[in-house]
């Protein structure tokens, strides 16, 4: 039986046989929020808050932050928004996000004090942000879930959850974007409520290839077998810990990869709002069983190109 065009192009994400996969937007500003909220995305899977403060020399106050978060949350009403705490450092330098010590020049900033590692060394910055988020959530009524970037250990996840709970934020998650976190996902996710794989950084750290270097694009391809293996390992860990796992890296917006991720057991996909329609269509054309076959076929291949081809061979002609 053919589904109607409407059933494939709007509404919540579902495979052809009705298995739900939440389709969420990645945003960085209140402007992005307006655009994404006008579509039928089910919420936000990644709000990159550091984007708001690029170029700021001084740390924003709690009041300033509350206002800008309120502006970004309000358009979503009762749709949940996953807010990532400041992911400063490496490719997203923020002047004011320092450790408080005289900042040593890092020769490898991607391997340096970035993301949650910075929060651990400058907890006041994190406390201010969590406080502002709790206030903005209260003002808008929008369900806020906070998520930490660059988590590598269970101790880091536990510490972050404590900080969030202290500010009254009940739903806490971590990004899985360091291979150590993918390998130990069961334990790490056990310390929080949910996880989300950042495939951009996971690919960078798995393949030891700087994500900002164009000539390394082939190594950074999320279809690389080693990166797929770690994704699968993270999905298995999430299942064992009984925690939902999403993907919020660029790969979530690739319709074929979206099917593979669904086959691996991922329950939400967050992407640029403009990609949601394509991904909804791709999921709606394939059963969960086919998605699982695609995932197995991709994982059996020994190169990124062959993995993609293997998944494509199982895809509906329309993809
Ligand atoms: C990622 O690393 O995949 C991710 C979603 O975060 P960012 O691209 O902001 O590092
Ligand atoms: Mg990242």
C-alpha cells in the first residue's frame, strides 16, 4: 500500500512500519529557533549556546543569558529543547572562557581544555549558565534538557548531573563524541538521563584527523568503519543502560545514514531544520527491519565508500 505524500512529509518521524524516531533541529541563535520552530520538528536536539557568545570579551551575566535563552526557547512552546552548555575551546574559542589560571598556549586545542573540561576548571561559568537556563525554562514553560559537551569519563558525567540538579534542572544528558565515551557508554549514560552522539567530533577523534582540515575529509567521513563501530558500541551501551541515545552531528541529516542510525537503535536525530524533510521521507520509506539490515551491511564493509554502497543497495529506489 502506498502512503500518501502528506503522511511522509509532515508529522513525527517514523519508519514505514511505524517505529518512532524523533526528528529534531540543531540551533545556535534565537533566529535559528524562529525558523526551526515554524516547522514541524518535534523539538531541538542541539542548541549550541557557545555560538551566542562568539566575539564577546566578557562573560555574559545571568540576566543577559536568561533573556537570550528565553528568546530561543519561547518559540518551541511545549516541545523539548536540548541545550548544550558552553562548548568553548578548539574550533570555538571564547575569550572569556578561561580556566582562571594564566591560560597556557595549547599546542593541540582539540585535545585541550575544552567543553566540559573547561567547566570543571571554571565552575562559576557553568553555574551561571545553568541558573540562567533554569530561569528561562520557568519563564517560558518550555521543557529544557541540559547536555554537556566533550565528556570522557563517568566521573565527569556524574559531576555535571550534580551541577544541573543543584540548579533545579531535572533532565540531564551528555554528548558522546570522544571515543572513550563511546566505549564506556553504558557506564557514562547510567549516570545521566540521555545521550547524544556528536559524529563530527567522534569522527575527528576516532580517525585522529582535524575536523577543520579539508584535505582530511575522507578520513572524517562518518561512514568510516571505525566510526560506525564506535557508533554501534555507543548504541549498545545505551540499550544496556536503558537510556535513549540520539545523534546530533551532521551525519544525522544524511537520509541514508539516518536509516543506518535507526537500525543501530538510535531514537532521535537532530539536524539543520532544512534537512528534516528528506530524513522524514527516507525513514518513512523503510521498515525498521530494513534499517537494521542496512546497519549490518554497512558495518560489514571495510571502507566508507563500500559501507555507503552496501546500505544504498538495500534502500528503496526513491532514495
Ligand atoms: C559534533 O561534534 O558532532 C557536534 C554535534 O558538536 P559540534 O559540531 O558543535 O562540535
Ligand atoms: Mg562536538
